[in-house]
C-alpha cells in the first residue's frame, strides 16, 4: 500500500474537513472519494469511524477503525488519503 499523500490530495482533504465533509468529489469523474488512513498495526486502509467537530462544523479530529484487526486510532490529517 502506498504511504505517500500527494499535495493535491492533502489540499482536497483539508478543504473537505474544513467544510465538514468526509468525502471529496473528483472533478474529473464526479465520483465521491472517501477518506482512509493506514492502520499502524497492519497497514490496511482504515475507514473513518468517529469524528469530532469544531467551530462551524469543521471536522477537527478523525478516529479510524481497521476492519482487518479492529484497531482504532486517531489519524493525523496529513496521513489521510483518498480512494
Ligand atoms: Zn489493522
């Protein structure tokens, strides 16, 4: 699994979280891409499990859940990738 996050991807994630959204629409395809982070235990793509919202509804904290091993962890927003 890739570990790098492109600058464009990071910017899209930042904008979506600031707007309180957990998906990013790909302008080329119109497809909604969801946010994932790599599980620190096994590297699997873990989906968003819980969020905390701040002022204006912005998403300020993301807790991920790995469906492979059940691990829950808080993801740094720099570590969020889309697919
Ligand atoms: Zn895991």
